[in-house]
C-alpha cells in the first residue's frame, strides 16, 4: 500500500517535471503550450505563468483566503482566531488564516525575526 502510494507520488512528480519542461518562453513568461489557459490548475500543475493563468491562480488563492478569514471567530480575548481544526502556534496559520491567537502571533513574530536575521547575515 505505502510503496505503491510512494511510487504514484513519484510518478506524479516526474510527470509534473516533464510538463514543466514543455513550457516555452513567451514575452519573458514560461507558458505551457497545451493550456487550457486562464485556469489555476494549469498554473499549478503545468507551471504555466501566462497572464490569464497567473491571474486565475491569484483569484483562487484570494477567494480561498477570504473564505478562511471569514471562518474565524473571536476568542475570549476578542481576538479573531482560526477554527480549532487548524494547527495553532504556526506562522502559516497566521499568514493564511489571519489567526490572531497568541501562539500563532508568536510563531509569526519568530519567523519574521528569523527572516530579518538571515537577511542581515547574508
Ligand atoms: Zn496559461
Ligand atoms: Zn492560532
């Protein structure tokens, strides 16, 4: 079971790499000739970066984020927090859900600090 799942994951990765290799450069953008264009899945699966695909992907991410933000509730401190089904104390929860619970705020602050430190160091 596990082995076959691993193989299919690997095959998907190979297929994706192959699809990415099919892309052509158009006006400085990597575009997949097969399309369909204006689709978020073409952007994600085929790596198409044409204007309609990029825009569709952006819209989808935005809609998803709005839906997540709308599902937040206020906790006992009046802070907007993500539902309990997500992992708290995680910077991604802060960025993707706008979760303002203490553990998520702390995790986001730590990540920002790390990124700043890395930038200074390099
Ligand atoms: Zn496209
Ligand atoms: Zn949280």
